C-alpha cells in the first residue's frame, strides 16, 4: 500500500482549516444578515457594561489570532506553490516577487509594474485581515427594534359617545354650562401652564397619575407598562370613569413575534418605545374683542358689593363683591357667570394687590346637523391683570393620531394626522368645553386668578420689556393664552381616557371591541450586539474572502502538482525559497552565470530564466538552480 505524500496531506489540512475559518466568518455574517440583529447573552452584556475596555481587548485578541492563522495558511500555500512553479523556467525577478508574497512583503520596481502591483495588493489585503476580523466580531451599541401592537379606549366613535352620555346622566350633567363638571377637579391648570411656558423656553414637564409628560399630554394615556404611572386600585364605583381620582390604567400592548422566533429578545441596557396612538388637541386662536365682532355681547360692569367691614383687621376680609358677568354668545341666549372677589370696605380694589380675570365659555355655531364642533372663551383682565384686554379665544378640537415616544421615563408626542369633530362627538365636545369652563371659574380666587398669574409669570420670565398694551406684549399674551387653553383641552382627553381605562372601569378590565382603538409601534432595546450593516460588513469580509480564495488557489495547485510528481516518480523534499539558506545552497549547487552588481547587471540578472532541478543521486536528493537560457533583458525595455 503506497504512502500518501506529506505535501498532499499538508495542503488538505490548509484547505480544511481555511474552510472552517471561512465558514465561521460567513456563518456569523449570514446570521447577522438573516436575523437583522444579534446580541450576546445578558451575562455578557452586563460584563460589557462593567468592563468595556477589557472585553474589547479580548475580542481584538481573538480577531488578531484568526488574522494570523489566516495569513499564515496563505503564506504557506504560496511558498509551496512557488516551489512547484520553480520546476519550470522562471525569471529571478518572479522568484523575488514570489518570495515577497510568501513573506507578506512587497517589491517596488517600476520596471515590473505588474509584479509590484500584485505584491502591493496582497500585502495590503493581509494587513487588512485584523481590521476585517475586528470589525466583524466586535459588538457595538445597537438599537434592537421589536414590533408591538395592542389596543386602547376609542373616544372617537358613536359607541363611546353613548357610553359618555350614560355617564352624564348618572352625574346629572346636561350641557357645557352645568356646574356638575366640578367633579373634574383635575390638574388641567398645570397642563396649561406647562404648555404655555414651553413655547417661550420654560421647562415643560407635566406629571399626572404617576406618568411624566413632555410639555403636554396630547390627549393620550400611556400604553407602555413601565410608563403607565400609578399602580393603585381605585374604588370601582366612586373612583372610575368621570369620578376618576387616580389609579392604575389598563395597558394592553404586547410584542409581535417576528419571523425569527428562535432569536431571543435581550434585556438590554434600556428600552425606548415609539407608539402610534389616538389623541386629542385643539386649534386655539385668541384675539382682541372689538366692536366688529357683533356675535359676542360681553358685559362686565354688573356687580354688587355684598359685604363690608370697615373695622376688619389686616389680613381679614374687608369687603366682598359679587360679579355677574354675562355674554350673549350669538345664540340669543344670555349666558352668565358669577364671581366673588375681595374689595376694601369702601368698595375699591387695589390695582396692584388684587386682580380679576373672568371668563365665559360659549358654544360655537351649530353645524347643519344642529351640533357644535367648536366653542369660544371670552376673557378680560382687571386691576393687575389689565394687560389682557377683552379677548375671544376660538377653540376647535380635533381627534388626532399621534406618535408617542417613551424614553428616559418621559412621554413626548407629535401629531401625525387630525380629524375634525363629527356629530357623534357632540358629547365629547360637551365634556371638553365643560372642563375648560370649570378651569376658568376655579382659577379665580378672592384676590388673584391662577390664569392671570400664569400669563404674567411666563411673560416676565421670558421677556425683557414691561407687560402692557404694546403690540409685542399683546402678541405674546395671546400666544400664551392659546397654548394654555390647548394644554387644558389635551389634558381633558387624558383625564377622560384614564377614567375609562382605569382598572375596574370595565368587567375583567377588558375594553369591549366596539370601544377599542388599535395601538401599534416599535420597542427599541439598547444593547450591545451586531446589527445588519451590509456595506460595513461586506467591506470587513472582503479581505478575508480574498485571502481565502488565494489560499485555495495555491493549495489546489499544490495538490495537483503533488499528484503529478507522484505519477512521474519525482522526489521532492522540503525546499523553502523564502529561506535564505535554502536559496544560497541551491544557487551554489547550480550553474548560474550572472553579471556584476551595477544597474545594467542587476536588470540583466533579474531577467535570467532559471529552474529548480532536483535530481536523485546516490548520496541523496540534490537541489540546484540551473540557468535554462540567457537573460531576456535584451528583448525588454525598462518601463
């Protein structure tokens, strides 16, 4: 039985090793491209968070080892291929280029441009191996997207309108002027102040029911469990729906199983969410009320002093005044609102120490279906609030679709589309207008108005000019008032949703299908791992692929030549042309006739054709370089 040549086994081992390495590289890259995202186990993630520098060094070390192994296999196969090639005539300069390739070096000879480019190319690719492996294996901080969907309360349809009307009947609420809206003693004032101040650079964070909103609620409730706020359980009778006073809101969102169910979702460093939800907002436009606006009849001079005590001590009530503010509201129905303020015993008020800012909410014009789609708020400031002249704010609510971003414990929303109120939303409009009416009444105290103080404070904090009746001052005041009322409108929807979505509002805490609105979005997990970055990874795998192909080509060439040597009976022992001693021994044993060391002589010698001869003699196998012909330098021109 004939023995298998060692060279054959060596080249088989080279090919097998390179196949394993290449399979690992392409398998890893394929997994990243197939799954889009890969992440190490959470234990590794925690270690990476604690020791990022040390683990980066470990990955780089692994990449360096793989690079060295890949380069070594390549240079061995090149060296073996050069030995086989030298059995046929080859020029000395080509041998020099082959030696440079086997050592990962270069030759820079403009006269031999092709060989110079070849060695430069292989040299560069070998140097890029470590960078390629490092880029491929080093994890980076990624955002892993996971699709989510679910449902929430739909306040836009007729089913909810009927449900809301039934709640009105329980609370004996009949219209937007009904005082029963005092049950909505909520934080709408704070929402309005946050919205108005944010426009002029003031912090705009607003908290409600344990959830934190950026600027305003935009009429939404949290649909993410970690951001839902309070986990209290309210009284199922006196703490839900329109009686809502806080508690855990039902969250019905879940992750969607992707096409790759085998990929486990990492815990990650943090999780952010971007959800599409139903919201509510309003277009609010405020302007001075003048004589041309005949649809509004505003009367503020009707009052009576109902109490006087000239002997009252300091910080006690010296007198009370009952105001009867009326407006026609273009409905031919007189609307009135009463306020009580404190005055001096002689019936005078202090222009600097006290202020009065009354407001009346008027239903807007009816549509062809005899329903309201908007309303107006009439306001005027007196005494220290006299910077606000008689003003009308037209409020047009809209049902919206918003993109809510949940990040770093804060909920921020952006409106993506809006729809005007329809006739089936009349009860919803009644509630929104009633909430604003309650806020306008509840904000006025004996000496001050919360709305007036908010307008003055925001202006004073953001403007260097005195507040007054100048055009610039009035423009900012109207802008503040518009944002304030818009914030209250948006908050009224959040309060309403919270009351109907709090645990205990529906049986088994399940919102009926006819009252549900779809919610969908994406959860982004911040972690370390590998994400699909095709241009980067393709560049990283390119040098690995090139060296593998070169190694395969040389190894296969070596196998073929080894098989031919076996068939022809040639006996080859190890001869390493990159080994200086081997080269000297073969040259000394040969019959080379070379010229002296000068420019022409060197060029002549580079073109000498030689061949490695391995005759088997009685005392062993000899290795010698023999000259097989004259130099071809005489037929070539220097480039």
